[in-house]
């Protein structure tokens, strides 16, 4: 039975990934990634600079990219990151710079939420005064957790050595920590993805899990895809020959796209697991998940505005028909003219038009 549920989940995730055109959504998220990556790094550097660890931790971030086979991407980011680290800020300037960076980086989080709304087949109903603070809060949480990961990579060794000296373990404590820190840091990264999955879409999840099957799947696919893509770029691809000076930029964009593909596929996995849970509970979730929206007040407002526009359009049409009828009544020789009034052929037939995509919701 467990194998059957797993097969149903994976097949459903693949099918919904294709049905939702998730590769196109990933391309859109890549655009927002480009707009958000440097504000996010600026916010991270500003936060780490408070503790005097900006240069060390950002270098550790670049080293992680190199270990994943993304040396070209690390080279592209190294110069602007060095400039950010060198621009020291304090006091009010630091606060203003951090707030502006978070606002810029939040564009990706908002776009990710809209992509998940597409996956869950829901409309965004949260008003902007509710949604925007939530997006900024999630962005701040992402930056803080990323800072924890990088600081853990940089300062954990000396800290473990100091603790080992106090308790009498010496170098053994460093060895133990070097083995134990990676699962811990990986758990933080999975928690970051889980927060994105839980907080950004306009659906009420049953409960929050720090680590989900979808987030673990996304991270696993991302690591494998990054290593494979790095191997391909290093040994086979010739982007610098083909694109010249922007070859490294093309590689960076492709890597961001692969990252977003992995994240969206992980979201599809979590969605299909929730579908299986509802089906086993006797809930009719074959076509769509039965999850309540977090807020639908924005939808009510948008619907009322739409109905108002429809009424205005109807008034314009009726006014035009009345004006045309008055013109026809005043025209001479209506009875002798072929085809009816004014010699015009009867066009009273009504043809039913298909609704626009915006008028019909996906099932």
C-alpha cells in the first residue's frame, strides 16, 4: 500500500508539473531571482557585518558554490560581493540599507507565492496590507537562516575547538562537529524551503513541518542538478566561446533556472502528498485539493470591481443599440429595402463566444 501511494504521488507530481507549465514558472522566477539576488546578498552582508564576519562568511558562500561545480558563477559574484563587504555602514545608514535590500529581495518571495498559488489552483485573495508584511517577514527569515548556515560553516570549527578544550576533548570535538554540522546545516536549508512552501501560497496548510518530503526532494534534486550542470559546463559546454564575455552570465541564469525547477517540483511533491492524505481520509480531492484560502477578502473586492466593469460595459452596449435603433427608425424606405430596415441584412443571430481565460478558473 505504501508503495502504491508513493507511485501515485510521484506520477501525480510529474503530471501536475507539466500541467502547471512549471518550467515556464521557473523562467519567471529566474527573472525575479536576478532582480533579488544582489539585494539579498547585500542584506546578508549587512547583517553579518554587524558581527564582523561579513568577509569570511561571504567567502565561505563562494567556496560552497565552487564545491558544487559553479566556479564561473562564483567568479561572477565575487567582485560585487567584495564591493558590498568593503562598503561599511553604521547606524541609520545600516538600517536604511538593510531595509531597502530586504524590500528588493522580497520580490522573489512574492513571485514564488504566486507560482505556488498556480500549483494549488487558488487565487491570491490577501490584500496588499496583509501580504506585503508577510513577504518581508519571510524574506527576513530567509536571510537570517542563510546567515546561520554561513556562520556555522565559518565559526563552528574554532568554537568547537574552544568547547573541546574546556571539557577536555581537544581536537576530537572538532572532528565530531565537522561530521555532525553538515546534517544540521542541511536541516536549516530544508527548513528554509519548507517555510517558503508553507507561508507564501494563499492556502491554509494542515500544519507546518520543518522538513517535508517536498523540501528534501527539492534539495536533493538541486544538489544533483548543480553537480551535473557544473560537470557539463566544465567538460563539455563552451558558453564563453559561443556567447563571449556574457558566457558566465548565461551559465548563472541557467543555474538559477535549474534551482527554481527543483523548488517547484518539490512543491508539486508536497501537493500530491496532501492529495493522497485527503483521498485516504475520504475527501473528494481527485480534481483539486480541498484547502481553504488564508484570506479571500481581496477576491471579493476584485469580483465586485469586475461586476462593476461588466455593468459599465453593458450600459455602453445598450446605449449603442438604442442609438442604432433610433437611426434605423428614422431611415426612409425601410419596407422596400431588401433584408429589412434600411436595406441591411438581419444580423440578429447570436453567437456564443468562449469565455476568456481570465473568466474561467482552471479545474
